[in-house]
């Protein structure tokens, strides 16, 4: 009994430290910029005055009809999620988790209203859909893509298009070609794709030999606080795609090797969605090292090489794009954002996407398990991205593909505490979505 109470206290302390980190990041904006000498763009812009909050958005407490729906969905998952995840047949548990994740994400987004929350998110001047009407020749777009990355040119790409490889834009071009053009369709697709993490992550954990942990993780993946940004941002879609790639790799490394080749194609496509997703390689490598099935790694690399080759043959070389994006990054507001602040405040932004369960989850993680291995890979990916200085601010959105794997650490918590931590997760998402009108 004493040992159990000590464990509870340590979990609460770990969760409290996550909250303290967020509070310090908010206070840090004021401390770093007391005289407003750096201007509002040095920070992310969610504060009531000059941007005294690390996440990107507008501080505006608000509610709507979907607030009640969100509370009801969260309450249902808190009360019934752990039991259903533990006892439903595996396929039904996965299907239920996916449906619940879609409902949770949509409901959070709709707190802001249909237009602001979903339909209009990807239609702003900096977003992908702005460029879609002008892309009438995909081949030419790929051949000339790199030449339009740098800013201050008459034909420079908009912010998000220039900041990502061409596949990110192509997704929305292809949607338009099949009749799913416009912000509403794009927003719904991002939500549906992003919710795949609620299937892909537990499938990975199960394939690595711990279905019990996979079932325990399901409700936490449903009430993922990062769903605030999955609905709606393209990074939510990126998270779903890359998590699916990792799941396929785990299936290939523990079963039919053909899945590993498919994983390589999916993960290879992922690095053409976002340059930073090359860091998913840390998670992929963790899966292979844990299973020690090196043939799976070889096939995955071959599959990824095919994707790289296709894009190269079409006229886009990934490394050229990457070097130009780094230059474009420093043409913008990146140099105004102090590295000495963001190198740790980024972790506070990540904490808002993962929720307070991150602290006790990591504290309890059994690192030698398959799940422990992928969590370690995610930690490496986050650390590399953070220390690079190429992710100063906005990581509550950008790091969604890594955050979903960190949230899965909650599976290691004692089952008797799951409902309390799920409630804290739901409250985090609801608070962020109701206090800030996020930019994504």
C-alpha cells in the first residue's frame, strides 16, 4: 500500500512538472520581452497583448453548441473507454477507437464553428489551398518547385507550400482533381487521416508483442489533446500517414515481409510531406532494432528509395528542397524568435499537445519493451528537431507525428488511475480549444 501511494505521488509530481513547464513558458514570454522590444513576432501570438503565450493563435475565451458535445464525448471515453478497450474483440476495439477519435476531433474543431473550425482552416493566404487553382500542370510544378521556395520573388510559394516538399501540396491538388476541392473537403480529409493514429499506434504496439499495452493505450489515443490541431491542419494528416507507415513496418518486422516494403513506400512518401518527417526514421529504426529483423529494414529502405526515385525523375530532389527551405526559414520570422527561449519552450508546446500524462507516462515506461523502443525513438526525434533550431514555435502542430507515440506511454500507468488521467487529458484539450482560437 505504501509503495502504491508513493507511485501515485510520483505520477502526480511528474504530471505537475509538465504543467509547471507550460506555466514557465507562458511567463517566459513576458520575461524575455518585457519592453516589447522584440515585437510580437518573437513569440507565437496567443497572449492577450503582444503574444505572451507560446502556442500560435488568438487568446479569446469562447464556447459553442459543440462545447457540450465535446464534454459528453470526453466523459463517455473517460467512463467507458478503458473497459471497452480491454474487453471488445480487437477489431471492434480498433474500429470503435477510430470512430471515437474522429468524433472527438470534429467536436473540438466545431467549438470554433463550422467555417472557422473546419471549412476555412486551410483556405487562408498562407495555406496550401491558395496555390491549388494555379497548379494546372503537375509535372511542371514538380520541375520548378525548388525555384519558387525562396521568398521575395514574384512567384514565391505561399508560406506552407514553400516550407514543405511538394507532396504536401499534391495531396490537395489530387483531392481537387477527384472532385473534393475546397476547404471543407480538405479539412475533413485531414481529420479522417489524422484519426488513423488511434489505429496505427495500437496496431504497432500489438505487433511488437504487447496487445495488453495496445488496449490500454486506446482511450488515450482517442482523447489525444493534439486533436485540437489535427482538426484542422495538414500536420494531422502527416501524423496519420507516418503512423500508418510505422504500423506496416511493425507488421512486416514481425510477420510478412511484404508489409515492410509497403511501409517504406508510405514512410518515403512521408518525407515528401514534410522535411522534418525524415526524423520518423528514429522510430522506424527502433522497431527494427527491437525485432532484429534486418530484412524488414532493407525492404523498407528499398520502398522508400522508389518514392525518392519517382520524385527525382519528376524533377524534384529532396536535398535541394531542404537546403532552400532552411534559407527560406531564415528569411522569415525565425531569426526574431530567440533560440534560448524556444529550445525549451517548444517542449511546453509539445506538452499541450500530449497532455499532462506525458510526465507519468515517461516515468513509468518500460524501455526494453517494443512500446518503450518506439517511445525512445520519438524522444530522439523530438530532441533532434528541437536542438536543430529549425522548429522554433508552432511545434504543437509540427510535432504531432511524434506526439502520438509519446502519448502511448500512458499505457504503462496503473489501470486504476486511467480514468483520472483521461479526464486530465480531455480537460487539457477542451481548455486549449476554448481559450485560444488556434491558427490551425
